[in-house]
């Protein structure tokens, strides 16, 4: 039989008034669906484990969240922020108890069988855009232009972002001059933080 974690009692105790009955109810449903569940605190909010993370709940100022770690394989709901059930402001926002207990049992089965989540699809990186003023500055100093071309795309991106993130013309001009000097010397944008060999 699972023990209750006193840190979760404290978490519920500190929650807003509307959230306390929701959190207590969700906790009871998780225990009903998995009597051997282990309670713990991770990332500062309650988690329920059984052969790995199963589900979690959280309370915010105006709503609660509840979700399953492998929610995409369990609930047919559309995941939002931290869970599958959107903004929970009252017990009426939750599915029937039997549905949640069914989800908990499915989470137990998936963890027990070692089922993994499918890998997330890789996001396509945006094409590297070099600011016009950096291109012009590099054109004027051929050694810098040559070195810049030898940099990896991530090193080029660091310089491009450093220039474009400048808030004022003066800051941008100062960064541009510094960038050309460093690039000419073959120094990546964050060269100061690199370990010397």
C-alpha cells in the first residue's frame, strides 16, 4: 500500500481555496487507480510514480492542471500547457471519476510494460540570416570575411543574433566593430568563455 508524501499535503495546504478540493480529489483518484503509487515532488509540484513518472498535478493562482507523462498514449484529449484537461477551475471541469481512474490504470500498464513515448518530431531550423550591416562590414575586411565563412553555422548565428538584438544604433555599431575585430582574429562570439587547450 502506498504512503502519502507529507510534502504533497503541504503543497495542497498552501494552494488557493478553489484548488484544494480539486487536488485532493485527483490525488484520491490516482490512488484508486494505482494502490501502489509512489508520491513525490519534482520541479516543485506533486508527481505520482509507478515504474517511472505516471502523472502530475499543479495549482496556480486561478486554475489547476493535471496530466499524464505519457498522455499522448493515454487520453484522447488535446494536451495543453501542463496537462490533458486544460484549465481546471472546479471539479466540474474534470471527466468522470471512472474515466480518470481508467487513464491511471492505462498509465500503470504502459509503465509496467516499459512503453516509451515516441520521439518528438525534429523542428526545422530557420535559415541563417546575416544582417546586412554585418555583411557590409565583413566585405570591407577580407580577412574577417574569410574567417566568418569558415565558422560553423551556429557560430555565424551567434554573431548575427548579437548584432540584431542590439537595442540602439550606438550599441549595434559598437558590437559590429567588435565583431569584425574578433572575427578577423578567428574568434567565435563567445570565445572568452571557451576553455583554452
